[in-house]
């Protein structure tokens, strides 16, 4: 008999046939007449119930064989309609084989619930829990939906480098790449102990903070492109919204201007949330019940309502007039803190917000300057419970204005000579943005900490794997 997945069987209409499943025991319970074993193979949220009658499977034998929480098993038996509530089918066991036991004394995942903090310490086992199974399946679905969205709309997926010689954001938050000394003996001894020449076969390089600049190269040839890859930020911040290694989706579109960029961002986010609602029902239902009873309502709300669009200057006026006391005062020209962003989204407008036209001095060098000479065509999308989920802009396409901005912001021209050539040859308006994949995951799953929506979170002092 061919092995079936648990999900296939739970949805099957074909009963009274012999089936085989392989998976891990989630629970075993029962009495001296009958034992119920829940088996999960990861194919979906729900486990299948295996019924083992005492005549063939006395509890003592199940125990001796190691049919316990965490064990890997093969079950052969008959698929039948279930009498119990909560499932439509179950398996009447004819054979149960244990591949690998999990010692009930030492197995860290016991029946009782565990705190998310504890589970973070056992990242190698936490995918076996209901919560992380749900999160990982939703993460997969969201990644798939990203590609589906862009492919259906004629965008090309471009792979941008991880090791790079330039600082795309000009913010200096980079991890340096270096080779081991015996691979590449130091060329010069320098007192700091750092030998720049040795870094990347003679060139200083970093892990990328963003694929945007290379994305622009591709957009200037293929028109509509996107990147989706790991990015790195050496920010030593221990927050629930920051990681040192995170995944970013960055569309870049030739001939798009800021309003087109806003339309794309809003349509894209709604598509992803709708995709989750339609395709991740079991997992979302569990997260909604377990952690956050308003999750499903919040997701539906985002799909159904227009985002509020306004300028940074208008937002500052609103914040100055707010009754709420902020920890950081608001002045035109300062960056908005997450408390300000969340006030706008959660208290004032009560819906997602797109803020545009930020002061040039708090934004990156590549953003297109407005005619007022003070603001740039920046765009941040702010979400409830998250704050900034997307950052983007229309790009400066004028060679003259761009070099002027770079000089003002001390971005070395010689590092970005190729970026400048895009403006020298066939320049055109273009725009794009970056969606932080884990910020999206925070919103869609309702989880409170970004370390719980990526399998192996990288943050200060965390690199066990
Ligand atoms: O606003 P950021 O820094 O924008 C860029 O990197 C642009 N190059 C994007 C573009 O225009 N192509 O980052 C974009 C998004 C943020 O809005 C946030 O969602 C996420 O990336 N992000 C982080 N996510 C997790 N941990 C961090 N340390 C993050 N930093 C940014
Ligand atoms: Mg940003």
C-alpha cells in the first residue's frame, strides 16, 4: 500500500480501505479497552487519530514499544468514519511500527504547553509544536504567494548578490566579509588587527543590507523585477521587530512613479493577506484561538479597506495635536519612532497608513528629491501592531541631483560608479520598495516576536546553528 499523507486521508471520501501513514506521535491516551494515538506528519495542522484496540495493542505493549509522544511511527490499518467529534475519519490500526523512540523522561516537548521563550532555546525541536508547524506552513505559503503574485503580473525574479562591495542604504550597518588568515595571508599588518586588503581576495566587502541597487540594474533592462533574498543588518538592537538576518522582497519597476509605487504596495499586501486567509485556514484558526482572538478579523479588515495615504508633514501635524504623551517628542525633521507610527495606525486612522514625502536628511541618498528641495519621494507603509512593514521610494534618476546628494551624504562615488552609469545611459523614472518578510509574517500570524516567525533567528548572541 502506498504511503498517504495525513492531510490526504483527512480529506478522503474513500473509506474502508487499507492505508499507511508515517509521522510522529503527538499524544497517546485511552483506557484498558482502547488507545487513541494522534499522528502528525507535518502535511497540515491536524493529526489523524489512530485507534488501537486492547486485544491487539495492549497499553503495556504500546509503552514497551515506545509508542509515546515524539516517537516516529508507521501505522498500517483501515481508514474508517470516525465516531468521535473533531475528525471525520480515523485509522483502525492493524500494525504500528516505531522507527525511533523519544524517551518520555527527557524529551523536552511534553504535553503541557511551553513558553515561546523556552521553545526559542530548542530551535531544533520547536518545529514539532503546533505553533511552529503553523508558522512554518504559513511562511511557506507566503513565500509561494510572493512569487505567484509577481509571476502573474509579468515581473522577473532576479538574484542579487549576498556579498557586496557597496552599502545600499548608506547607513553603515554592515557585517564585513573576511577570509581566514591561512586562506589568504595578510598582505599588510595594521595595528587595529584588521586587514582590509585581505577581506575578499583584496577587496573590502560586506553582507548585503538590500538588493535594491542591483534590482535597479535589472529594472533598467527587464522593466519589472523583484528580488527575494536574505539581507543583513548589523544593528545591535534587541527588539521584537528586528533581526540581524532577515528576508526582504524588493520589487523595482521602470517608469513607475510614487503613486504607482503606493498602488503596487497596497495591492501586493492585500493579495498576500487574502492568500493566507484562503489557503492557511487550519493554521490561522489555531493561531487565532491560541494567541489572538482578533487575528482573523484584523486580516480581513486589511483586505477590505483602503490604506490611508498622507505626507510626513501632515502626519507630524496630527502627532503634534495628539492628546497622547509620547516618549520621544515630534518635530518636523526627526524620524518617526514606532510609538508615533502606531499612534497614527492604531489610534488615529485605525487602518494601514502610507506615509510619503519625508525630509531628505532622514532618508537614503537614492530617493528622488521633491521640488521643495527639502523632502524626498519616500514611502513607508505602516501596519497595526507592527509599525513599518514596507520602506520604499521613487528613485533619483537625474545624474546631477544624485551625485549632489551623494556628496552631501558622504556616499563615496567611486564605490557606486556603476549605479551612476544607470543615470548616465538611458535613465528613466523608476520606483520600488522593500517588504520585510518577517514583518509580514508577524502581521499574518499575529505572533508578538520576530524571533518566532523565522526558523533560525539571528540576533545578538544567537548563533547556535
Ligand atoms: O526601510 P528599509 O531599510 O528599506 C530598504 O532596505 C530599501 N532598500 C528597500 C527598497 O526600497 N527596495 O527596509 C525595508 C523593510 C522595512 O520596512 C522592514 O519591513 C524590513 O525591511 N526591515 C527589517 N526587518 C527585520 N529586521 C530588521 N533589522 C529590518 N530592517 C528593515
Ligand atoms: Mg525603512
